[in-house]
């Protein structure tokens, strides 16, 4: 269960990074 949760958080962080990069 922890692995799936970590993967979800990782993908969410990647989405946040993409949003920040798009702003600049």
C-alpha cells in the first residue's frame, strides 16, 4: 500500500513541477 501511495505522491509532484515550468 505504501508503494502505491508513494507513486501517487510522486506523480502529483511531477504535475506540480510541470505547472510551475509552464508559468515561467
